[in-house]
């Protein structure tokens, strides 16, 4: 089981870090480990690096595209042909994906929403730009 976090990166940050994904990974990792007493630091770092996700817009698109209803912004995608089970959770700060495959199909759909998603798997120290992943499969 893998857990991915997708952050919608601001245009300026994207331009500065598109060729330095490791630097962005380290910044996001540090941000994710901020303690409650340093919450304001983590929040300010997030505001510098990331855009908020338009939750309602994305939720409406997913409901229309896949004819599914959400359960508090949680979606279950099952692809029996590929033996894939993926849970997608939409938050204002990021999208969380829990999946049993290395690269779930939903990533192709999310690339349409925004071309500057940065995908991070903190546990496995894996990270990549979603648009780079998408290009490799087109």
C-alpha cells in the first residue's frame, strides 16, 4: 500500500524548482514534520510553496466524470482489470491517495486539473512532477 500526497505548487515556486525536485521534496518533508508549537512556520512555508486546491471544483469534476458520489470528499476507484484499488481524499491543502499499485490511474485525471502537481510519497522517499509522469505515458 502506498500513500501519495499531491501538492499544487505555485507558479513561481514551480519555475524555481522544476529542475530541482529534491529541494522541493525536502521543503515539503520539513513542512509535514512541523510540530504544533511551530505551526505558524509550517503554514507560512505552505503559503509560499503551494496553492490551495479548489475542492468543490475538483469534486464536481470527479462526480461528473466518474458518475460517483463522494463521502466527505473521499472517492474509491476500483479497476478490476488492473487489480487496482485507490482511495482519493481531497483537502484544501493537498490531495491524498492511498493505493495498492505504484502509479494509480487517477494520476492521469489529476494532471488535467493542474499541470504543477508535485507528488510525494514521504514513507518511500519517492517524489516527482505529475506532468513529467504524464508525459512518459502519453
